[in-house]
C-alpha cells in the first residue's frame, strides 16, 4: 500500500481522496524542519505541505523513493523545484483555488481601512465612544493601484470596478486589461497616481525587497497600502516609519518575512500596535471553501500522476496528458538528450512487446515519456530501462509487471 504524509493541517477532503485511491495517509497539524522531514519521509511515496515546510535539495536527495510533492497552496518557493525534478519528484500546486478568497479579503480590507474601522473598533473595545467622520472615506471614485496582474490581481480589478473604483495596474508581463483597468508603464507611475496600492506579486527571488522606503515615499500622501502576496517583498521598518509619519494613512498586511511555524506560537512584528493597521496571520486564502477546493484539486493531481502518469499543471515536469488504459504502462523521467526514446522502443521490441501508444514531452533538461505496451512488463525489461544512463525515475503505471 502506498503511503502519503500530509503536513500543516491540510483539508480532510485530501485524505479521503488519497485513501480512496489506495493510500495509507498520515496527517500532522504542524510543519517540519529539514531533519525531522527527512526522518518522517521514510517509506513515504507522496508528501503534502503548505507554505511553512521547506523541501530542500537535501530532502529530495535523501529520500529518492518520494514520487511527488503536493503544495496545497499557490506558492512553491518553499520547494527546490530543480532539485526535486533532478531527483524524479513531481511537484503540483493549486494556482487558482483560493483566488476568490484572497480577492474578497482585499476588498474588505480596502473598505475597512478607508473608513478607519480598525481605530473605531479599538476605541469601543477600550470603552471610548469616538463617533466621527474624520479621515473616513468611501471607496467609490477613488483610484486603486494593483501591483501584479495575475489571477488574483485581475479578479480584484473586476470587483473593485464594480464598487465604482478606478483601477490602475502594473505587471512585468504584458497582460490584458479587464474592464476599464488602465495599465501603467512603470511602478513609479502607479505609485504616483493611485490612492490605494495593493501587492499581488509572486514569490520569485527577484521580488525580494521590491517595496521599501523609496516606493513608500513615492506613494501619494495619506494613501493606503496592502500586501497579501509574499512577506519578503516589503520592508516593514519602512512601512512603520511611513505609517507613523502619516504619509501612509493605513495598511493591511497578511504575510510576513518570518512567520511562526506552529498554531499558537508567539508572533512579533514592528507593525504591531500601529494606528489603522490590520495584521492577519496569512489567512488571505484560508476560507473553508478555498481549503476544501485546494485539498480536492491537489490530491486529485497527485492521484492522477501516481496512478496514470499525468503531469498536467506540474510546476517542474514536462506536461503529459493521458487517457484510457492498457495492458501495461510505464513512465520514464529522463535527461533530455537525443536518442532516449529510440533506445526505449528498441528495448520494448527486443522483449517481444508492441508499443500500443506513447507520449513524450520535454521541459528544459528533462524528458518525460509514457508508454503503453501490449502485455505485462517482464522484470528484465524494467531492469534494462532503469539501467539507461539517462533514467531519473521509472514507474510502472496502469497495468502490471510479470
């Protein structure tokens, strides 16, 4: 029976899908550090994580039996994708499942900050009645600047326009503007025109520290700032200074450079206690609907890969989509050099088998070939395929070996 290890409190729907596919599943609430993860992966075929657990090159090399990692979230910067691919480990994520949840939270926080509801709430909890319109504004007619116009940024654009906001966006890639949104040629242009700035960039290394003192200074005075993307993209000391000076009228931050590993752990930040600042513990995508859909989506990808060899939406392997079944199927992940497929077919034919169907895809230095044959696979054929110098991983799928 194959084994799956799910960390960081992944939705139970993932457990059910994996168990239905024949997996023995172990679930743990917290993340694991490198040494503990290597120990826990003994005999594990599939690993499920969220954002805290780091799957390093050392982990990938230490556990060659690991077939796949599911990142039950959007980002995959916590995984060394190149090392995983070199070790023959497929990686899947959920690029769309929590988009709506993040967008709704951004809209809510824009309104809360514009109305200064955080300060009104704190005053009442402290026993002070402070009924005033000072500093409180509608969002209708105001200008929202979206930095990063991907799945989340573009959907936020549509909902913000429905509220009557004007929308600007900036993205490194040439993206289609939705509705009446206007593209800015530079980040500086967006910062100088927008009254609210919200970050929705990805976790690539080049985004580290992209928003600091210079960018805050370029923002319009008394503007609002949100970061629901990655913690390491913002200089929190600079944000603190601009909030205290009044240059930034309010901020909402959901992600932090260093986040506690376990539920209930202590949290420290220079942003704590600031006026009109909303701090949330990385819950932008944490709705029951989003977590359920992420669990269903990623577990489904893991099952499709390990049962049939399908790599649709894998973030590190070539894409192969397969249908139907055969007497026997094997998947060969190999180095992408000329002649591999010819040698594979020669070995199959040399063992008296006919190739019923075959799909090959490449991605950089990797090749991925899935082959259906007319009869069960003899052990000496499997041994010969594994012995090919280009082979990274051979998996028997959708059939049986003699």
